C-alpha cells in the first residue's frame, strides 16, 4: 500500500517534468478524474489507465505530473474545492452563510457525486483521510475566524463552543449536499435556514 505524503495535495509530491507543463493536459486529467467519480466509479475503480483514456492522454503524461493515483485524487479534490473565499467582515451571519454556501455552482451536483464516491476510500485509508482533512482545514479555519470575530464583537455568545458550532454548520451541509439526506428540504435557501437555526443557539 502506498502511503500518501501530506504534501501531495499541494503538488509537492508530483514529479517535476523536464519541459514546461501543458495546463490543458492538467485540466483534462483532473476533469477526467472528476467525471469518472461522478459517473459512479469508486476510487478503487479509477485507475491511471481509465483516467488516461478519459482525458485522451498517455499514462506517461499523467505520471510526469503525479507520482501515483492517490496524489491525483487529492489534486482532483482540491480542484473541486476551488480557491478560498474571502469573508466581507461586516456581518457574522452573512459571512457564515457565504462560507456554508460557497462552492454551490452549476457543477455542485457533479462534485457531490464525486465526493460520495471518495468517502469509502477515505474510511479505508487513514493516510488518504489525513490528507483530505488537510485540504479541508483552510476553509474550516476561515469559519473559525468568523466565529471568533462574532464572539469579540458580541454578536455571538461568549461561551460559544467554536469546534462544536463548526460541526453543527458543516455536517448538515455535507449530509444534504452530498447525500440529499432530506429530499423535502429545498436547495434554495438551505444555507440561510441552516445558519439561522444554529445562530438561534449561538447568538448573544
């Protein structure tokens, strides 16, 4: 079993090619991984061969960029997450809603299906789970900062448990967005409803 370095998600685990990288090939390869996962392939079933065929490149092209399949999966997750959002800093409620709803795009359904297919792999592989957690941590830190700011400004309770509140905000989003836990809950307005429900207990 290959152990994945925690630096794999940052690209530091990739091999350095002897010639300039073709960004179009990078895009095609990562999109191929996402497409295979979202079409129902498990992470185990996604192979370098299947990714190469889907992307229309040779296996050597992939191996010049990623040392193994695990590193490729990690970068595909990073692609789905996108760049870090920037809270406006004016309203704690508005900032939390923005962070909870960030990433909801026309491709959200595709990304949710891909994420669901990755879940079993993360359960089976502690090393992969640790790296995926590292990818998530910058976004969690943003939410922690907003919650701490709310305590400082008096918008939130002084005795607020930040880590528990973080879990209360993120777990329902995962359950609803990835698994459609409650089909009766509409997509529109869900972030606002979730944040308001949590803030009823968290507000000062």
